[in-house]
């Protein structure tokens, strides 16, 4: 299948395809049918550093960009997997990198890069506003060195497979 990505990413695609070949489509189908989580596959992606692609090198990641992260997710889907099982780490990482404090980055990024921590979830959905982020009702008010959170969140994808999450308030 032809893609719009330049040929300069052939090595990236080949490396991902080699890893994904260890998990054939029938492996992934059973998780889709049972609505379960492919822990072994996500662990392999983590172990090989693919889910740390966007983490800067100084924190133990690869320092790759959004194009490369997109290629990683594309190849997971192309091999018969479901990038929805692990894409949260990629897009949540962008939030932490752009808006996290230096202290948060130093505290969390090395653990995420090594696989000791997972950042797979984002708490967005609310009972009365759904995923419309322009109408969120959850609030975060700074009280000293902490935030007081008031509101409700429902349907937090992959929460049972996450150590950390991004909370939208």
C-alpha cells in the first residue's frame, strides 16, 4: 500500500513491521472480539521504545516528532492491531510536553520512557457535556501547592491500563 510519507521513514516502518510480525492479525482479533487489552503487544511496543517516540532524548525517549508518532500508529493498524490500545500515550505526551512544568517533565517522562509508568488516559468526558471540551464543567482551583478538583468524569478510556492521566478541567 502506498503512503504519503516520504521514503526517509522506510527504516522506521520496517522496524515496526518486524515487531508487529510477532503479533499476527489473529492475535489482535481476539482482543477486538472480547473487548480486552493486548497487554503483551503494548509491553513489546514499550520495551522497544516505540511509545516513547515523542519524549525528548534527555528524558530517555527518542525525540521523534508527530510524523514519526503517526507512522508508528499507522503501522500498528496496518499489521492488524488497533492503535486505539496505545495511541493515548502519543497524544497525551504532546500535552505533557507542551503544558507540563519542568518539574512534571523531570518527574514523569523518564518513567514513561522506560515503561515503568504508563500515560494512556485523558479524563475528558462528562455526564452532561460529553466530549465537548468547550463546555466542560469540571474545575481545578489552585489551593497552595495543590489543585482542588470539582466535577465528574465518565468513560475514561484505558484508565485500567494507566498509571497517570491528563485531566481536563
